[in-house]
C-alpha cells in the first residue's frame, strides 16, 4: 500500500503512475491502495479501494507492464483523457487513458472486469494458503 507520497516496494513505473491513477479512480470514504499480484503469468499492480473495516475491492490493473499494454487494442484512437472501450485479447474491457508523468498519452489502467477479479482472487487465495 502507499500513501500520497510513499511508494515502498513499488516498481518505478507503478510509482510514476500511482498519483494520477489514484486520483482518477478515488472512491469516497475508502483508502486507495496498490497491491501486487499475478494475472496469468504476469506480475501486475492492482489498484484497490479499502473500506474502513478492511474489505478490499479491486478497481484496476496498472498498464506498467509492456506485456499488458501490448494486449490492449482500441476500436478507435483514444484522443482524450477518459475511459475508453477496448479489447484485451478476445475480452471486452474499459481502459483508463491519460497522460503519463512525461506528458505522453497512453493507457494508464485497465478497469477490473469479472474475469480479472476472479484471477486476482485465485492468486490471493493461493498465496494465503502458502503462508
């Protein structure tokens, strides 16, 4: 997890995108956090909202891994900031598009779909049993 300026244990790309994505996906009354997990064979950073009682809701996967960015295809050019419909492989998805810290327009995060949520939960359960 990270605060507004802390970024302990994050990859450089995650650390750069975190402030922008955190503010764009903020859920009122919940703490915003970043967690790492596996999606298929790729380690990813998941943006989550944490309720005061501790329940975690996954919101998005950061587009900091080139493997993930390469999977995204847009039906049209995302010419502005916002959430754009896209395909991730054969699956429909919505992608948060905006400027990275260097001012380049690019995909920032893939909003969580039921398929993504299921895979993240399977990883979390496996990890929990291991420790």
